[in-house]
């Protein structure tokens, strides 16, 4: 066989291999861009008169004042029975508001954070606009995650909206 006859035979597999590699990179690039998910929105809260972060169902997202710089307070079953972490799958970049990131929880899951503080929903909030967790005190104070420059002057509810609940942080 001459060299001219073998070149086209070799060229076809090489072109096919390059095509497959290009298709693989294109698919991977599309899935990587799809990893940014809107898990948070902002909404004006009529009770607080400020813009707060909410989850996709419209429920208020809270942060605990003592949870910062990687320190988790809400990690035991008593706390987690009232506060549900907003978690995302590995590789997801949370979107929907500025200053969102993720932090690794003690159990290994990735939790959405706003301005470096992990965010949670409160079990007592049943519908959009509820802020029954505002002012809940433990080792710190739970407040709605707010994008407003000034905090609300609305009085906080009683320290423990569940009388008789023994608490969970000391």
C-alpha cells in the first residue's frame, strides 16, 4: 500500500476522535454552567419593612449572629428540629442574590451562606412573609438575612416562641 492510500484511512479515525473530544468538552461546559442555581430570591417583607432573602418557596431565610468564620452552632438535632439549613449539591454555585457562597457543614453537606453566614428556614414559618424566627435567641440571635442597608426597627418577638422548649445551645 502506498503512503497516499493509508493517509485517508488514518485521518478518519483521528477526525472522529477529535470530534468526540470536542463534544465531550462542550457537554461538560454546558453542565458546568448549569451548576449555578437560583436557590435564593429577595422579597420585600411587609412586617419588617425591608428586603430579605427567601428560598424558592418564598420562606424567609435566617442567619444566627454567632455563626461566622466557619463556626457552626446549629449542628445538633435539637437546633435542626427548628432550623432547616438551605443546602445545595456539590459543585453548585448558589445564585439569586449578591454575596452568596457555600460553607461545608459539620455533616459534610454544602450549605448556602449569605455574607459568610449560613442560612436556614424556620419551622414556625408556614407561608411567605412569615418572620416568626426573628429575634429567636440561643447562643446568638436569629435574624432574617437582609439586603437592606439598615436593620428593621420592628420589635423582635419573644425570645422563645415555643414556651417550654428547653433550648439547644446552652
